[in-house]
C-alpha cells in the first residue's frame, strides 16, 4: 500500500530555513506526481508545491504565496521528495503534508517564531 512519511519539521525563527523530506513506499515513485500541502490552524488545507511525474520531466509548480522562497525536488533513487523552505515567516506556520493523489502522510509541524 502507499505510504508517505514526512519529517524535518520543527521550530525556526522568522527568516530561517527548513528542509522537509517525505519518504514514499508502495508504488513506483518516479512515475507519479508528488505534492506538498499545508494546513494552518483554523484554515483550509492549501497547495504548496508539486513535482510532476517522469513523463513530465518532473516539472515543478508552486502555490502563489511561495514567491520563490520554496523549492521542491526529488530523489527517485531514494523514493524521497523534498521541500526546501527559505525566508520563513510566521504565516508559514502550519502542518505540512506530503501527497500522492488521494493519499497524505501524517504531516510534520512547522512553527515559525518572530
């Protein structure tokens, strides 16, 4: 079965950086698009970033709010997709989820302090 396990969250000061890995299993990783979503307290889950399948050349796409601060990448040999987040603000405080189609991981908490 499909399993997604995120890690790398934590407490960071505003202006800082974090890198979130998501390790996937149960499917041929390179053949699928992978995405990151986030959900802040009291808000709906929102799209953060996506990495296309091998058929798309692993094209990348981002939510409007990212504004060049985040980068999604993947290592197909390790079945891992990463979210590099720079210049973090308190607005980035949320639980970050890895996603493939209808499956989400358990999430990893990111808290940005000012």
